[in-house]
C-alpha cells in the first residue's frame, strides 16, 4: 500500500575494520522497548502514547467497539459528558468487509463498514467490556476522539497503488515516539494474543520517524467515520420504560426454548395446558440451578405428562452441559422414572425413548449399577442423567430404615432429580431434600481430595490408642516468667 521505506530497501555493504563500531558505541545505541503479552504486556507500550494528549492509532482490524472500550479504560476522564479536555485521539481502521459484498452497485466504504457491523452483530457484543464503548459518544461528538476508515479508492489517487489492497498496519504514534508490531488495537491484541511490538522514543532512531510518517500517511488516505460510528453506538443502548424492562426480564427468564416443550405433540401425543407448561419450565429451571426440584400438583392434574416433558427437556439439557464422567466410559443420558407398580402403565403409555419407567417393587431384584448376571438383571441407574421419583412422599430416606426406593437412588451417582407428588411438602420430604443435597456434594470431591482423605484415615489407624488413656500423666508446663510474675 505504501512506498517501501528506505530502511527496508536492500543496501549491500561490506564490513571492514574501519566501519565496524566498537562495543562501547553499540552499547550506547538506543534499545527498543518490547511487548509480547507473555511476560511483557503490549498495553504497557501503548499506554504512554494514549495518555500523551495527542495520539494517532493505525490498526488493521476494525473492532472499533473494543478499541473504544480500551480508550475508556485508559482515559476514564473521557467518560464524563462534561469533560472538555485538550486530549486528541485519532484512529484509522482498516476494513475487511468481504463477507458483506453485495451484488448491486458497491457502496461507499463508510456505509459498507457500518452495514458490516450492524448486520454482523446488531445489538450483540462479543465481550461484555465492549459495552463501555457507548461512553465514548460524547468524546466522538466533541472531536476528542476522531475516527476514520481506510479508503482504497482514496489510496489509489493519493498513493498511486493499484488493485483492491487493504490497510493492515499496526502503528501507534505520539510526540513521545512510535510503536509498531503485530498487535491490533483491540483487547485480543493488547492483552491476550502472543504478539510482538517494540517502542522507540522520539528522536532516538530514524525508524521512529519512518513509523510516524507511515501512520500519518495512513490517516491521510482514510475517510471520516464518526457519524456512522455514533449510529452504531446509539443502537447498543435503547432507552426503555420500567415496564418494558420488566417484560424483557420475564421473557428472558421464561423464554429458554429447550424447556418450552408444551407444543411438542410428539412427546405425549397432545400439547400441554398452560399450567402444565409453567410447572415444566419452572421445574427445569430449579433442577438446572439446584439439582433437585419438587413438583406438587393435585391428583388428575397430569403429573405423568409433566414428568414425560421434564424427562425430554432435562435429558437434552443434561447431555449438553454435563461432561462425560472421567470414571465411566459410557455417557450418562436420558431419564429413569421410579414409580409404584400401579402407575407404571400410565408412564409407559406416554414415555418416549428418552424415558424408562421402573417399578419400585423390582428394585430389590435388579443390579442397580452396572450389568446384570445370571441371577439378576442390570438396571444401570448409574448411566441415567435424570431420575424422576413419582409418588415421592412414599420415599423414606435415612440411615436406619431407608426404603428400597431411597436406597436405590443413593446408589446412583449424583444426577438431576425431580420428585412428583400430590402430597404437600412435609417433614419427610424436607429430610429427603437435605439427604439428596448431601448426596450431590460428592460431585465436588475430586480424586485428589479422596486420595488425601484416605491417606489421612490410614495414618489415624496407626496412631497408638494409649494417647486417649486419661490415666496417663500429662506434662505440666511451668508458667512463663513475665514482668507480672
């Protein structure tokens, strides 16, 4: 794009003893400051220039939201609408709108770049911190921040270049010097990516002058983009009433599509009633947050149908958010329903291939974990991600007289659990909730922790028992000598 600077042109030169510099002169030459984001952050090189009061930034990547958010972070005084400082920040962006080329007549580069941003992201930002870019509106309106985009047509006329060539330079210059390297002026370039950039102070090297001139040359072949940038920033924040904000919040809380299964006739051959959909969605949300939910509804309200929809919705969610167990090679998925024998036919009537009904009377006759053998078949509760307990008020958790249903669930690894019942929450259910939450705590016991605890218990078994003998004489410590004594 630019004419090749003199310092890049080859200049064959034979070194002789006369023109070789002594070591003392080499040591006296200026050494560039370097940033890589490994042990030396690139932002540390840029910061003195950004805060100098007159900074020109040339970047090949047009992530202007990220660029503005960096300026708002490094120059917080620009956030104040009353600020009237003499700071001047100029940014020349490269363009890359190849994915938005149209079949009609080409649009001006300023319009093309605006459409690229609005069509690519709309009201969405990739990084949360990019939202503070909206605070730069006042600085742009007052000219403190001046934005331009590289115009290939203008570069053709002024620089004599040919073809569709794009700006890819990364230079930051100020009265203090100039930085050049691989880092774009974005969060990724200045904070995350492994880059290389070096900084030369003003007047220390001819390369600093070359960099400053190249940056000004890029600025000269760029066109104003402030109006378009302000239009995009205006779309990031939309003033709404309190009622609209509340409605949006409720919609987001109730609008997760995988849990909106009420209209899916293929699950139970008909749609859910409104209250059934609400119970299904709320139960999914509670299970996702806490691992267990109680669904209490009167007899005849369709708890079986609700359970079938819960099995379908939670199975899909479980498979997406819970990774494969490092212990078991088989992926855990689908749901098992443990219910009294009298309601098993009803479950089988509506169950899909993601749900397996199991009569609680058969639990004692099956291997609850792993494959079966010649004597008992295998239920493999350890391979289900969801356990639904119908008539949960009949479950008797505890350590002395636990019911077979409770014992079966204890043997299963931590999973997502739903309890269905027409009986109001009572003490037994509270005990069950506490018991299940304690069971779920084992999720967070890592193998390293378990091994450390095992070693601790092993050491305790070798401790002499006579240390607990109260007849043993204890050592008497004499009181220390102090000024009071």
